């Protein structure tokens, strides 16, 4: 009961931390004078929100056989992926110059929401069909990282669903609400797609 209370509190604090990180991160980005600091704080905000989202998933998901070390590695992976998505700016610009990377004529490919939707749906279907718990967890990490990143970016440019076009930019409060709901929707998906196999195999590799 006491343990449940701790988990419940951790979850509430983490959700609150998502809200604070989002607002403070955007405030710092908006008021940073140097372009390089804007980019760094923007990326750090993506990194932190992605990690917090997966932290909440770890608190609630059916993680039978998933050890603490593996959860920490997963949180780090989700954070890293959330921030690395912006690497496509440099790929698209074919340059390592920040100025070139942030002045693109079109949106870079990893910002297309059709990619994670298709990729994660296929991976989830395969993991369900093959009863592969590790693949399911990896696909949910990929989904959490992309969904948190794209939702934050959607406040400026909307969601991009190639080949159907883009949505309008979403209101700021809607972005905050969607980001807070994201980890809980992933927990629901995790429980809904029931897989009987344990995660022990990967745990022994990581530990
Ligand atoms: Zn981005």
C-alpha cells in the first residue's frame, strides 16, 4: 500500500515536472539571445520531456521481468532519441552549420509523423504476432520519443502527415495536455497488447 502511494506520488510529481520542464524550457528558448543557446535549450527540453515520459511508463507499465538497470537504460534511450530526432535538420541541410540547419525551406524527414506511426504500428504487430516482449517495449520507446518531440514542435508548425499534408499549429495548452497524457496512453497500449514472454533475456545482456 505504502509502495503504491510512493509510485502514485512519483507519477504525479513527474507529470508536474513535464509541465514545468515544457514551460521553463520554452521560456528559456524564447529569451535566449544566442542562437546556439536557443538550439541547446530546445534540445535539452526535448531530451528531458522524452525521459520523463518513459519514466512514468516504467512506473505503471506491466514490466514483469524488467530490472531497474534496464529501466534506466530505457529512460536514457528515450531521452536520447527524443533529442536526436533534430539531427535530421543537419542531414537535410547537408551541413553542420546551425544557421543552415535551422533555415531549411522544408521540414526534415524525421519530423514527418507518418514515419513513427507506420514504423511503430508494424513493430507492435510483429511483436504481438511473435510474442516478443522486448520488441514491443522498443517500439513503445520509439513511439514515446517521436510523439513527445512532434507534439512539442507542433506548437510552431503543426503535425506533418505525409502525403496528406500538415495540421495547423496546435494551441500551447493542448500541447501541454497531450504531453501529460502521452505516457499514460502508452501504459494503456502496453497493457492492451498483452505479451506472455518475459524480458529476462535482454536483462541478462544489459546487466
Ligand atoms: Zn524538432
